C-alpha cells in the first residue's frame, strides 16, 4: 500500500469515527469529559510549574513537570506547524458536527491534551509514585481524556492516538535527557541564592515581601487570562453586537 493511499484510509476512518462518537453519551457524559479534558490543558500544568517554583518550592516536581512541558513545547508545536492539519469544526458544517467546548486556535495534529495526559500520567505513576496501579489508573484517565477530544468535536482520532504516543516519547526524552539538564541548572541557580531557600513548604517571601506576593498574583492572573482569552474576546464581540 502506498503512503498516500494509507493517509486516505486514515482520513476516511477519522471522519467515520468522529461523526459517530461526537456528542456520544449526551449531556451528563459530556460534562464529565469536559472536566477530565481540563487535566490535559497546558495552562493547568503551567500553573503547577509556577506553584512549585514560586509558592511551594519543590525542585524534584519542578524539574519533572517543567521537563515534560518543555519537551512537549518542542515536539508538539513543531509537528503541529509542520503538518498544519485543520480542526474538524473547520471542515464540517455545525449541523453535522457539534462543538461542545471552546474552539482551539492551534492546529489539530497532534493533540497536545493527549500528549500531556500520556506523559504526565507516566511521570506520576511510574516515576513519582512508583506504583503500577497508579500508572494503570493514570493511563486509563489518559484514554478517557483522549476520547473526550473526539467526543467534544475538537480532534480527529488520529490526532489523539499520535498525541498519546508522542507523549510516551516525550516522557522518555524528559526522563533521560531534559530532567537531568534542568536539575543541573536548578542546582547551579540555588548555589547563587542570597537567602535561605524554603524547600517543600510555603515560601516565606509570600508573607515577608509584598512585591514578591504581587509578582505571584500577576503571574497567576496572566495564566488565567491566557486560558480564558478567547472567552473574553468572544464575549466582547457579543456585547459590541448588542450595543
């Protein structure tokens, strides 16, 4: 089979599956999938990186979580721009495909949500918790999040499948390459610190330094705004049309 014919078959299968399982299970199931899908969002993991850096300093969790994110930033974004696949909702009429969450602006292939839940699921279960049971449960959650992207109408099946496997690759790259480099950098930066570092506890600077507190608030507000920017923009457009 030629590669072109293979891609055609994949595309046909994608269309068949997404139209079959879009809005599957009705409103109650959709609500559950929306909640699960949140754990695949980049802003959720960026918030955790900021938390373990600024509020509850933990170099182990900071290095591991940020490594997965940085690896994904390189792999997923590069592939998205290279493949340049449009989202399902840009192809199908709204009467044929129901969009059940906000429309992402990034390209469709691969799914970053799938990358995140696959990679972070392995990280939590296999490395941090060192538990086969936790690893299995995390991958079960990852599968549900992958399915949610299809059910919600924002990804094709091949997007989430490849995103999942890229997540596994990203996890391995992070463990054997990126995490050691980040940990070396953290150790060096800690050696330059001019004050005592609070490990695995609330950062004392939050209470002792007002400007540091303001900085943390600004950073989290920026994360929140970036996560809800499209909602705010769409709401503003709606208000302007009413006026």
